[in-house]
C-alpha cells in the first residue's frame, strides 16, 4: 500500500530467506584466524553448515581476510556437524549446527565476531581490489 | 515451511499436528511434532559453545472455540486508531507490529490492528515516540483522520452539494448578456 504500511508491517511476515541474504552480506572474517569445519555428509541435518561453508568461501568474504585458514574434516560417523572458529584473541567459537538454520548460524557468527547481525539492503558499490 | 514439510514426512500422521503448532511457532527452526528450538550459549575456558536446545510450547495449539483477546468482551468496542494505549501493546519499540504468532489475535483482528496502527501513525497520534523514520513524505505529511479502520479502502468521491444546481440553474445558452445594446 505504501512505504509507511510496509515499514510498520516489517516484522509481521517472517522472511528467513531475506534475513539469510542480509546476514551473509554482513559476514566479515577480520577477527577470525581459522575455521575448522567437521561434518558428516550423510547426517540428515547438515544443510546449514554447508550453506555457512559456502558463504564464507565467497570471494567477497574471503577478501575481508585472505589469511583465514579453513580446514574441513569429512567424517563417516553419523554424528552432528559442528565447526570451531578460532579468533585472533585466542577465543574459540564452537557451533554445533544441528537444528539450526543457516540464518541462525550466520547471524550468531556475526554477533560473536563483533559484526552487525544483518547487513545493509540495496545495491552495493563494487569492492576495490 | 519446506523444512517443516521435510520433517513432517518423517512422521506421517502427525502432519496435521505439526502444521497446527507450526502456525504458532516463534523460533526460527522447527522440528518434528512442533518442537521449538532456541539458541543456547555456554562459555567455558575461552570457548563459546553455541547450540540449539529444545523448548516446549506450554500453550499448545489453539482450540477451535478459543477466542482471541480482542474478540472477547475484554474490549467491548471495536478497536480504532484512537486507542493508542491498546495498539502499543501489540507493537515493538521501533514502531513495527508484532506477528500474529506472538500477538495471539485471530486473522481478522490482527489485520484490523495493523490498519489501526498505520492510521495512528498517519494521524500523528504517536508523535515522535517511535522516531520520525515513518514515511511521512508528500501528501502523507499532513495528519489525517478516519471514520473507522476500513475507510482507508473506500474510494468514495466527496460530494459538494449544490454545485451542479447553481451552474445549471438558469438557461445559459444564447442569452444576451446585456438587455440594453447601448450598454
Ligand atoms: Zn478474534
């Protein structure tokens, strides 16, 4: 109806795909030293960690810190997937991503690495390389 | 929803229950038979553990004869945009409306409440309590008042009585303006 209407109704319609897209925009690996992903490809609930893996491997995200070491361990034990992110100050983040959606994973990751949870919407200027 | 469908297919027969409870879910992730999940954060020796823990819904699915809080006699009159204190209970701190899963209203009342909130913004009843970010550009910068919540949608033209009557009151065709040609 109008801008006013859609602004007021913003939270009424829960749009996970939109929030996932905004959360991936806010990804920034500046404070991260390494990420160790460990997953069983035959586990039933590993979509979220695979989405997370995919989005940290995006060129724009990798350019924020090229020194991040991403190591992956593919298991065969039907256990829940998890990843451990080591930060610059020695802190570790252990995410067990079972029952999480990719949006939850990335938003929590953003929050704990000191970034805004959701990025800005709209067109972005091209990154200068 | 897709995820829910996936789970529901795992436990056939509980599909209906899952859908019923899913309509009331607040958490982002939903599992089989309407389990809700909530992020849990533990800090141990320099490591932060983030995982999902199961939460049980204390209320359960709504029954058919259960009325929402605006349909019962708690609010005997119809909600209007002037009931700002009632409307504020269904809003966040940033001026947006809460979803129906959280307000617990029925569909009809929820939509009415949303319309009333918009009208209250437009009529300036909230002032700048929720900031001036609400889009009041152009013709919306003027405060506006309504009869009821549905009158936003009524495309009625305003009648000006008498205009036509006064224009066509006298025969205007082939009339001499002045009786006296010398004038
Ligand atoms: Zn109702």
